[in-house]
C-alpha cells in the first residue's frame, strides 16, 4: 500500500470524539511528520475524512485558515479545549 493510502486509512480510523497529533499520525502512516500537513492540505474541501481530528503536539489546534471550522467540528463531537486552548489528554488517540 502506498504511503498516501496508509495515511488516508489511518486518518479515517480516528474515532469520533477523539483526536491525534500530526506526529502520531505520521508514525502510524510510516512517514516523516512533515509529510502530514501537505497531505491534509490536499484533501478536497468536501472530504468526509476527519482532518479536523488532527492537531499539534501541544494538543492544540494549529494556526491555519480553517481553524475556526476545526474548533466547531471538534466541539460538535464533544471535544472542548481548556482556557489555554489545549484539548484533554484523555481524548488523545490511540
């Protein structure tokens, strides 16, 4: 299976109400962490894949044009950050 296909499989397997980091997704996909963001950016705007369940190593949403949408989608799944913007470690996956 090509690296991108593995990445897409791993991304699709993040459960609702949970999140992972760019680094963890890279590890699961067998690629360098720097490959994850370009692949996420290549997803179509209408993608049903849970791109919004991926955040930085501090368990925070990274700064990007869709960060408000990401926050909203996570909130709809019951994921809410603390006052500093950090998401609960208990919801980290895997």
